[in-house]
């Protein structure tokens, strides 16, 4: 399936022609970080949270807060009761039992409002040249990823590109795990899972996994024992790194539908905080030397709040999910992590499923799959979902018009054609007009 992602060929792939693109969006494969590399000219407003430039100044932050604050909590259908925490703090259950009916109703309204807001953010993905609101339904194109419990050897020391062929060749012995099950105890040897760290190379689908997990929860399909799922992108958190916040005010900033929640509510509910893109974080997470915080109303710097939340000093009953590229994962001490998972991308069968889902034309999808199988380098690279997206863009363009010449079989040829396609799309969209914002 899909998720929100990051550029597969980050700046470290110097041989790859890179073009800038929509912040958080794109197709299935485009993950959050990849979206930024798909044509600056094609920036389109996404229905999911925007990934704002790291160079944003104070003015950008003011706009950011203003836009967040424009959301208004509506009256939602109160059909599903909030989840009950299995690891609440002492006294929380008694407090919940003594809660007045009016309080219960108000809290349930907040939860339903948050679910509706999260669903709107996550249910669509937008490709580079599409207009706002014209994105594809995530559930229509999402292809399940191969995720394992544990981590590959030497994952921190090997260049990300060089890992691909090795991973595609070896017979993986790690235990597969579904994205929606990452907080479930799967064996008698495992204890309660509170903090999960998910590794994966750029563009492999980490952010899309977060988006799919959040959408399934918001639609009432999975993990309904969790009261609130709270995605927080590290890239957006960078915008307020110089500000002082309490955990409660932090939630108010990034999730305006939660304006009505109180400090005591956070200790009763079972919460899941998702910190997506640790590798993009500009915070210095000092786990050995920091201020101790245990009150959700206590104001501090954002990095101190994150450290206390991960360590369990702040809301020890809350679940934490962190996604990161391998090189940045070491920022989280192993003693703080209960489970490590790795997003491996697509298996051979999942590669084919992706192309069948993407194209309604069965003949076209078969031709594309056949061409990829015939090229060893393309077939290996399609392990990464974002590369599947690039391949689909190029081959669809070449196979659906009068194309003379051979289809690309090498990475260089593929990237060259991809650049041409993006330039052509830019011209079609703007027709020589001035870019928006210029």
C-alpha cells in the first residue's frame, strides 16, 4: 500500500537527475521526502499535512500557525467510544469512571472530530501536476510493503544504494510483520511494546506506512484500542524548534481539533505519537543530560519534550512510533526501544501488484511488468516503491504514444526520460506563464 514518503535518491545520489516537487504529495511511492524532489514548479496543495521548507523564517512559522488554527471543531457523529488504555497511569481508570456523562460526550466528540480531520489528511495522495483536491485515493493504489522485525546487518555502514542488490539477492530470514501489527505482542518472549523504531532507506515507503496506519485507524478499521493517533512530522517540528511549548500546547498547534482536550484527558486515553522522519530532524536529542518533565502542562523546549516522551517520563502509558533512515536511527538509545522494524520495500510479487493497481489497462500493466523483468537493473531498483513510481511514469509515457526507439533498460536512460517527462508536464501546466508565487 502507500504511505507519505521521501526521495529515494536523496542528495546523496549524485548520478541521478533530480527535479524538485510537491512537498508531501505525489503518488503512492512518492513518500514525504521524495515529494520535495519532483519539480518545484509543480508544487500542488495536498490534502495531507504540508511539508514546509526547512528554510522557513519567522514569517513562515506565523503562517503555519495561522493555517493550523483555522480548523474548527465541528459536531461529529458520536458513534464509536474512545479506546481504553491498557496501560493507563495510576488513578486514571477511577477518574474515567467518575467522569460525568457530559464530559464523556464532549471527549467523544473531540475524538470523532480528530478522526475526521485525520481521514481528510490521509485519504488522498496527490501527484506532482495535479490540482489541489484531485488526488488519488490512497486505498486505491496502496500496495502492501514487506516489513520485517529486526534490522539488517551493516545497515548503518553501507551506502543506501549498495544495500539494494544485496537485499534483493539474499533469502531474508527475519520475521515479517504487518504495519498495523507493530505494537502487538507476537510471541511469549516479547513484553509490552511501547516504543517502535522503523528503519528504511529513502523512498522505501516509511511515510506512506504512517499515512496508511493513520487512515485505517481514523476509518475504524485497525487498532481501535488506541484512543488517539497523533502524527507529527519531524520536518514540521523543525519550524518551532526555537519555541517553548508544553506537550498539551504542542498538540493544539499541530492538531487544532484537539483544542478542547484537557491535561487530565491525556493521562486517561491511550495515545500513539508518531514522529515521522527522524533523519530530517534538526533537534539535538540529549538523552543523557536533559530536564526531567512529567507534567503535560510544563513548558520547555520541543527537544526536551520529545526526549521525556520517548523515555517515558512524560505520559508513560503513551505509545511512540519513530521512523527514520538507517543513518539517523542511532539518535534513539537502544534501551528506549522495545521493537525495531525495517521497511524492505516490495517483494517481486508486490512489484507486480503495484503496477497492476496503478494501471487500469491490464495490457499496459503486463507490458510494463514484462519490460522490467527483462532488465536486471530496473527489476532490482523496483524494490523501492518510489522507483516503481518513476518507472511507471516513464514507461506509461513511452508506451501510450508513438515511441520510436528502444525502451530504457538502464538507470541512466530511465532518469533521462523521467526528466523529459517532468519538463513536458511543467510546460503543459504553466504554458510559459509565470510560476505561482513568483
